[in-house]
C-alpha cells in the first residue's frame, strides 16, 4: 500500500513485482477466485485466500509489522467474509487476539489470529500457554510476522523458544506462495490431528513475496459461531488448574506430540532435495531456502531453476523435528551444515541429540561455521557454505579458484564454462558460452541469438547485485520492473534505470 493512503481508501494502490499499480480493493477481489483459477499477488493476500479455502470460522489479530497488512486485507474483504460466515475482529492487543482461540478449545471451529513476533508473542504468552495446555478441538493457527534481522524494530529473539516452551508446533514455510498456502492448509489439519495450536512463522520477505498458485474454492466453516452460541459446551477438564493441568502435560507428551510427528511424516511437510554431492548436505529452516539457494548459485553449486548439487533437507516444520527423517538424511554423509538463523541454536542442539542417540557419526556443523547472531544475508551464507566445504574436505574440488575467476571448478581442475573470468559464469554457466555482457541489445525480450559476437541472450536476473560484473559498462541494458537501481554512464548525468539486468556468462 502506498504511504499516506488509508486502509479503507478506494484509491489505495499496490504495486506488483513488475512495477504495475493496481487498486488495492481490486486485488482483494482475488479472494473470490474459484478452483482452477490462477491467483497472482503477494504473500499476505495469499495467506488470506488460504484461510478462506480451508474453512476458517473466525479471525482476530493486532497490527504490527511485518504482518499488519493481513489485518488491512481482512478489513477490506469484510463483504467476502460475511458471505462465507467468517467472523473478523480487530483485537485490543495480542493477548486478546490469542484468547480468541479459546473458541476452538470447546468447539470444532477453525480459527486464526495474527500479530507480530516476538514482541506480540510476549504479550500473548499467557493465553498461548493455556491454549497449548488444554488443547484444541478445531484447528487453531497463530500467524506470526517474524520480525528478525536488519531493519527490525524489536528485540532480536525468535518464536522458536515459545514453541518449545509450550509445545506449540512451529511452521516455517519456504518463501513462495504455493509453499505458504500449502502450510496453511496442513497447519489446520495438523492442529486437529494433534489437538494442538500451530504457529505459522512468516518472515518479512515471505510476507511481501509475489508469485502465483492455483486456487481452490472458498469453504464456509462447517460449524459456525452461531451454532456454538446456540449450543454452548462446558468441559471443566479443559480448565488449566490442578489436577487437570497434570493430565494436560502427560497428554501433550504421550499423545499429541507423537500424533504431530506422524502427521508431519505421513504428509511430507518437510522436503528433501537431492544432489550429486551425496557426501555432504544442508539442513535448513524453510524460511532460509531462498537465501541458501542464492548462496549456492553464486558458488556454481545450484542453478536458477532450483537444481542443487548439495542435498537439502528443508524444515518447513521446525518444531517438532522428525527423528526418522533426520537420521535418513544424515546417514552415510561425511558432514552436514545446519542453517539456523538466530540464537540460541535450538535446532542444532536437537539434531546433535538425534544423531548421537541413533549412533550416526555424521559431523554436524552450524554455529561453528555461521554466526551465532545476526541476519543470514546472502554474503554471510556464502561465506558459511565455503567454510563448510573446506571443513568437509571438498574445497579444492568444488570451490572457485583464482584461475577460474570465481567459478566452481570441475573435478580434475578445469574451470566450469568458457573463457574469461566472470563471477556470473559460476551462476549461469550452463546457459551460454559467451565470455562477456551483451551490450547495446537491439530489443527483444526472449532468449536467442545475439545480433553479433556469437553470444546468446539470457533471461533477466532478479538480483543483479549477485551477478553483476563491470555492471557500469557503457550500454549495458537493463530490463524494466523490479525497482533495482543502477546508474548508466552512457546516459545523461544522474540518470538511473530501474529494473533487471541481462548478463551473459
């Protein structure tokens, strides 16, 4: 939304990844899309659509970056919610929002609340603890805006500690719309299968990522709030007081936790990506997937289509962990890198215990290679992967050498790709044999033969900082769209071109 424009303003606009502007309320109408239609938009709007597709009965929340836009969307979509019989309210604070989920304790109604973490989670901690203790009948989801790292306005803490403290299952989906929507769907089902509230952690970049997914029909809640009011239920065993609280604790550990693990494993919520470097692997939080892939691309160990040479185990569910999956991934590997942003190293400690109890000798490297604190930017991740490869004894074989100009070498010492030393070649080596940029292109958006020089046009690159070399050369052509600024010396003084850069490897 443009700054200074009100939430209910019909003139409010939103800009997509190509720089095109749309009326905000027109974008909200995508929430009406039916089965088979393609939804295109940003992450928060996609989350709202996923809630409606999965029969949510009520939504509450308290605004706070980076998740506050979800409240805006729900408010602007009040007519759509009313048609489906979905109740929406803006809560006085995070504790009031979390307490709303008590509706799902007694009744089979799916409910969702949203607020920022960890400032908001601190405020809501007492309500969340009581929910986790008593358990829920209907699916209960807490959508958390994870405000961690550079640009954060709060203390540097993580939601993971709250999940562990209260045995709330924590989802951290890969930052693309299909993955996020899938985790909303399975989050409700996981909550119902284990009678436990589920936290959906949405990082800043996931909140505002753009993409598409194939929509499903919206579903009204099968059991409404009106039905609950007309047939009230009372179960004193759900009240968190002794002796019921002792039974709650036993139930969480003996029944609910195993039920959650069984569901996670049966529905493959975590993802495995194979690679030919089977001696090593990376275990990572789902939210770190894009950054890890970008770091691997810069080293020539992955490509822009998502193929990776290094096997990956992506934890879309970061709590609880599935011991059998960890053992299966690590067995037979020389070393595994754990990419866990923030501190303490909760996941790494749990993985160490799992491997030790299973008598798996795989070397586990995490915070000894990567920083204990701070945001894992692309540069930090690339340095960490290089350190990991060196510790695993694969640096000489795989990492870029000086004579290869920053490109990964093949086994046997030869460089990957044609002549010239270009950092971009390690990323796009499979797409062209040319040695330089294609300057002064004569139009055309697709790939194909260049007008001269024997080169080939390549697809636009979304993050030019990752691949640009001599990017300020005269005549280097920028595409339109992503708001990435780059000065062109060939133009007039002070002239900036915004967009993507087309480069040749």
